[in-house]
């Protein structure tokens, strides 16, 4: 289909805003080029291309055949010698619409370069439009489109996302149409194919910097970066760099450490750069260890859920904090791992555990990991990156920290520093309390992304690829377990071990099979290993919960047993600090519940002794609630225990709160409470008055029931 080429009249081209007709345009362009020059001098990395050192920056590259020619950043991998380029066009003001002439010129130049293999290598190089600060519309509707393209498997998947109602939006479709219309014009009036559109969108980036003002955040970060690498006045040195770049720009020069004035290059200290590299490596290694322990497959089969990642990509663009919520084992952590792997070599992504945040100050978190720099120092190194991400695993444990001050510091940091987004995984029960305790007081907005269980189509696909799961799917009592990815993986492992279930078997029998065939491995009895495996796994979980740390010393356990548990992906060993921890929090919960059950059997007649043996640590309180909830779910008679806890004035209030929470979380709290109504009111009713639990005011809930 042919389209008329747009006619740009002389009168139209002469209309410009005061910024571009005055000194604003050239100054903004020079500052952008100078900022990338600082990245080169300090050994930092460029956005949009692989994280390799910048070797040179070509200015006004039209003489070398580039149409996107304001500057071209060259990067090279020192090991493989592979090279990647960023072709950049600078326009302070531009509107991503069908009729904006500035945008049309940018797309024309980008399309010409994209189709010229002598200047652009598809899959390695990138094209960027660099503007002033991006509008909310662009952030919400243009940048997500570009990320959707990069994440999609092919053009069909990309366009399906864009055109799906209630998933995409009309503003996004309008922005995509702006790209299509201008690309058709750039293509001689001929519409490009869907595949060409998708491939172009994958290579195109949109960056916004506030370098048009002295008080901008980007300039502050660039000058902080200079201050980290030089003892000279950062503002004076910045002015020298701008002058040098302006001179080179006027002569279409190429900037390298050799072509810059010696008095500039000599002021930069490479030792400081090495310290930053060391800190970055430590932080990445810390995150990689955490991410590496997250399972993302079931029996070796990965169930793709592309819409979830697409939703996360959009939420991370629009929000400073994304809370990924859902039931345990539903796949929250695996989604975060997928996000991390997708962003690998694209943007800075770091990861910490919630336990890492148990510090008096945010900087203490990074010091404990071994960094010499603060988070502010690290941020300066990513001054020109459009986004930086911090992943936090198991945020529900925030409610168990002794000192959550570092988390409060983190929220305040997010408010003051644009460009950072925290993505945290947490169980659904903790969401409301975390919002009430932390987000409301700080006033930080956040996004909530709820992860649902597998649907019937996903379960059917999984069973078709993993034959042992068909027997589980055919059992009406056990089939619901397959809706949860982690339980589906356990079901596969149990089925592979030869476990068989009757039609009357349910979750209780399934758990027993997991302990027998996966954790203890009763069928491998050499050296009494089943007993050792069972007890060691339980001891690790209890020690970790009572010490309120992520990992416990491996010297406290039998080394052979640890290696066996590690081989079966039941525990993780951190070789660097000689510690071990359960590999998944669901199995950790099960271990704590089993420990509490053992204690209960030994101390049934003395509730105070029972609770003291369980332990008063927050993690053990939570485990008690889960244990009591399971007892009620399985129909065990714990009425006397519940009444003893509610009636005993010697017992700390949090035990009574956890007990009532377990009751209210049950399937039939009304029936149970009615059954005990007379005995409950015979107790001191005021003991319940005004109590707060995760479900809200106990009195406010019980009064309507009774």
C-alpha cells in the first residue's frame, strides 16, 4: 500500500521554539555529548548497548555515512573484541505523533541507518533519540512499547500484546501508529512489514536527560561521578570537558582519551575507577547468588507466562516500587528471575534479600555486602542509564526484622532519586500491613502486581510434557496442587520417586510423601541417610528462623548430609561465607511446622512451655500461625489449645493475635467461632478488645459475628 510522502514546507521548518533558536539547542547537545565523554573517562558504561568500555565517541558523523549523526558511541569487549555502537540523535523537544516533523526527521534518519549494514549491525547496535525530560505520556505509553518489542519472541506476539483489550491501551496503539506512519514515510511511502516494524522497535531507544538546567538531577550525578574520579573541582572540570567537546563538535571530531586535552585526562584517577568496578562486581555477585537459587522450571520444563513479564515491564516503567504479590509457591520469585535475565546487559539490576535490610541505615546494607561506596556513589556511575533496578526477595519478612530502618531509608531514597525502581516479591498476607506501616507514612506511590495460579491450559500443557503428572491431575483431591508452580514441581519429584496416591488422599498425604521421598529419600538408606537428611533440613530451617539470619554456619551440620541436600536442590550453600539455608521458603515453612508439631506432642499439657519451646522470634510466631492454620484445615481438635492461649494472662499478646489470625484465615471461621462462642465469652472478652492482627481489629471482626 502506497502513501504520499509528507511535505515539509519552508514556512513550517522555519518555525522553532526559543530554546532551539537561541543557544539552548547547541548547549543541550554539547552537554549530552560531554556527559557521555565523562562516562568514557571514568570507565563507566553507556546505556542501550552491552556493558563494555567506551573506546571513542564520533561527533557529527554524517561525513562517515551516518544519518543519525549527533554522536556515535563505540564500545568494545576487551576479551572478545566484539564491538557495539550507539547511534544518537539529540532533540530537546519532540512529540511522538504522526505529524510531528522533528520526530519524522528522526525516524527518517534512524530508518536509513537501520537498513545500512555499513553503519549499523542489527542485534548489536542501538539507535537512540535523546531528549529533555520525558513526559508522563511518553514514560507510560512509548517506553513500554519499546520494551514489549524487545521482550517479544516475534512480531506476532508483539502486535498481539499491543492489540489486546484490557492489556494494552488506546494511547499505546496511537503511539505505535505514529511509528508506523513515520516509518512508512521514511520507506518511500510504502508501509513496512510487521516484522520490519518489530525489529526496528527492538533497536530503538528513547532517553531523556534534564541537562538543560544547572539544577538538573543528571548534571548533579555527572558532577558527582567526576568528583569520585578526580580531586579537581568537579564543576571546573565539567566546564573544561564541555569546552573541549564543543570544540570537537564544531570540527566533527572523534573524542578519545588521546584526542582530549592532556590537562583533562590526567586529572582522572583510574584507582577510583577500579574501586567502583570492585564494588559493582561484589553487588552483582551478591544478587546473582540470590537470583541463581530461584527455580524457574518444573521437571526441567519452563512454562512461559509472557503476559506477566510484560505487565511487570510496564509497571516498572511507571512506578518507583512494584510489589509482586501472591500465595506461596505461585511463581513470584521466578518472575523476578525472568525479569533479571531479560534486563541482563541492558540496565543495572541488583538484588538483595529482605534480611539484608535489617540494618540501621541504607548505607550499612551495602557495607555489609563488602562495598566501599554508598548507594549514592553507585548511582553516579549509572548517571545516564534510563532506569536502575533493585530487586528485593521475600518482602513479607520485613515484618520480622529487628531494625527495618534501612527499608524506610530506601523508600526515602526512591522519592528523591528518579530513575530507580524497586521490585519486591511478597506473600499476599503481608501486603496491607506493609502498605500501612511504610508506604502510607512515607507517601511513596507503588504498583501492585498479583500473580495468579496456573490456568487449566497451562496445567494441561505441563502434563502433556511431563507424563508423571497425569496421575496427579487425574486425582480430584490432588489436582488443585498443580495450579501452584512450586507444588507442581514437588508433585513431579514425588511422582518420579514412585509415589502413588489413592482417590481419598489429599494435601496432608502429599506433604508426607514429599518428606518421605524428596527430603528424607527413604528409599536410599545407606548410612542412615534418610534420618540425617530429615533432621538436618529441619535443624537448618529452625536455626535460621530463631537466629533471624539468611544463612546459618555450615560447620554446625554434617558435611556429607549437606552435600546430599544440596544435590537435590533442597538447600543452598554460600561458599563465600560458609553458610547454608533452605532453597525455598515453602519447604522452610513445612520444616518449621513439623518442628512445632514435634514440640506440641511433647508439651501438650503445658501451653506456656509449648510456646516457649516454639520460640518467641517473629519468624517462629509466623510459623506457629501457619501450623495452627493447617491443624484447623485438617480437622484436628485444637480447641483446648486455642482456649488456653486466649485465656492465659501470662502469655504474650502476639500469641493470641497469631491464634485469632489462624482462626480467621481458616475455611470456616464463623462455624468454628460459633462452636466455641460460649467458652470464648466465658474468657475475659476484654483480652480481645482493640487487638490488631494482619486481618485488622479483632474486636471489629468478632462483634458482627457474635
